[in-house]
C-alpha cells in the first residue's frame, strides 16, 4: 500500500506524566483525539494505553534529560501533564530547542516563597551599580527603588529603566546618609504596581482581621515620587474588590506571624488576566499614622485609638461600624525646599463647607524639603460630607485657599 508515502507524519509529543496525577487519562484522551504520536515519560507504573514509556525521575532533571536525549528521537513538543514534571519539561525543551519557560522561572513558580521573592529584590549596600541595574531588570520595569527603614514616602522613587534605577539608588543612599541611617542598610527594588491604592485598618484577633476602616486614596501618584495626599472613607471600590483586599491583608498579617492588635495595610489594586488583583505594598503592626485617624469616628463617637485600647484590654471590638458619614483627610505635601515662613489663608480654608479641621504640624521657621528627601507633611486638612465626592471637593477647595510661604 502506498498510503504511508503520502501520509503526513503526526506531531510527536513527549508527555511527562508523574506517577501521582489526576491528569493522565485526560491528557491521553486529548492526545488520542488529536492523533498525536505520543511518547510518555513517567516515574511510575501507569495504565498508559500502550504508548512507549520512557523512565524519568522528576527529582533528577539533568539525568532524566540525558536519558531522553539518548533516545535520539526528535520531538515537536514536550508537555508536563502535572506540576512535578514542570522542571524536567523545561530542561528538556531547552535542550531540544523547543519554546519553553526559563527553567529557573518554572522552579520559582513552584515555590510560593520564591514567587513572593520574585517581584522584589533586596540589594545590599555593598552592591555595585551593575548589580543594582541587574536587580531592577529582574524585578521588571517600571520598578520602585526604596529605602527599607524610612516612612512617609521618603527615599522612594520610581525608575523606568536601568539607568534611572541606578540614579534612584544613588539618590536614596544620600537621603539615608542625611537621615543618619547605618550605611549597611540594603535597598528594596520591586515591581511598580499601577492601579488605585487603598489602606485597610483593622484589629487582629484569634478569629482574624476585624476591619475598622478602609480608605481610598484618590489621585494616588504614579511617581517618580509618591506623596500621600487624600484619604477618603468609606471606600468606593466594588465590594468584592474590597473583600479580596481584606483577605490579602489578613494573609499578609498571618504570614508575618502577627495575631494581635492593630494593623495598617497598604495595597494597590493591580490587574491580572483582566481581573482586579490586590497587591500588598506593606503592612504595619499599628494603626494608621499621622493625624489621619482623626478622620474616623465609630459607634458611640469612639475614636480609633479607643478601639485600639479597648482591644488591648481584651474588650470585644464593637468596631466594624464607622460613623455613617463619609470623611477624609488631605496631607499637605511640602512643595519645595527652604524655610517655612507661613501658611496663610487658614481661616478661609477652615470656612470651606465640609471642612472640619486643619492642623499645620510644622512650626514656622523650620527647614523643609519635598519628597523624596523630606519626611514630613506640612499638615492635615479634615472634611466630612454626605458623599465621598463632596469630601474630596471640600478638601481640594480648602487646599486651594492655603498659601504656603517658603523662602
Ligand atoms: N511597588 C509599588 N508600586 C506602586 N507604587 C508603590 C510601590 N511601592 C511604593 N509605592 C508608592 O509609594 C508609597 C509609599 O510607599 P511605602 O508605603 O512602601 O512607603 P512608606 O514610606 O511607608 O509610605 P507611608 O509612610 O506614606 O506609608 C505607596 O503608598 C505607593 O503609593
Ligand atoms: Mg506606606
């Protein structure tokens, strides 16, 4: 019969099937439907339907790959049917010149700790400029370079390419020196997460995280510096997104080993596969900083501090129920370097409907610096209104009426 002369050879696939898997039958059925020429690599005895079987062991990818290569057969694809074979599949595909994931990425993706480590890099103080550039490239651009010990967005810069990352690191080193931090402090380089930012305050109990407040941060900057400006509560993010963010913050607290007292979590809502995905920026074992807690009022007109104290005393948190009215706070960033001479227009600012308070927290005569060098805000404006939009507007109007004089 001449049929074989004109038949097109079916693609030959090496399917790596671990001994313990639910997936073997489905993969074999799929291969059968597709008419593939299948060779199965496995580390166990499986009912594999008469396909040639090559012995492999996932614990020894190099040796297993040697054995497969020694078969001298050409494959069109190498596929791992399940997780234990992923590394071997990547090693083999690399040797065979087939498209594949980098072997170390596959290893990293199989390791939860390594997954977390992937999107940031810790760069020791002794690292060369080259090492810093490499770390940034590994984290991916745009990235954020930050000092590990500072707060209030001091020493934090976004970098869009290796040169910018190196420049940011040099600048942050100078900021650290000026802040008299020990010279051996490492820097953090992490992926920049675009998307809306929020903060979650809560109290940890044996039962998990009881949320006290969620603040949206409208107008979150996208860099290169990250001044915190407006916080508005309650959050306007969709409920499921808030719930996911709370769950993420709770997990982060647990992962850190925290189980008691207040936490303040900061997250951004990134995207993965077109779906919103909360990403932790950081979590502190304290309640929200600055004077921001003054924007909050709870049942019985309690302050956040009362809730924290009651919680420390073992009293059940009657929390959970912030006062019904939307409220917010605006932190006034330092516009430029110099000596603060005056903050004018306070009366006008306070008179804006909805504004409930204004505190200038830096004394006149003090030297001030904008971000990323500075570590202070000029002060705080508070507002309360029927809607979050009105809160934002009141804060913005009040800010417009202030004139900050710096010489
Ligand atoms: N990986 C990132 N992606 C996007 N933005 C980031 C990232 N890291 C930091 N930022 C921005 O910088 C701000 C400050 O960063 P971070 O919270 O890590 O430092 P901080 O100095 O503790 O700030 P603060 O004291 O104001 O909370 C964040 O609120 C966020 O807007
Ligand atoms: Mg922060």
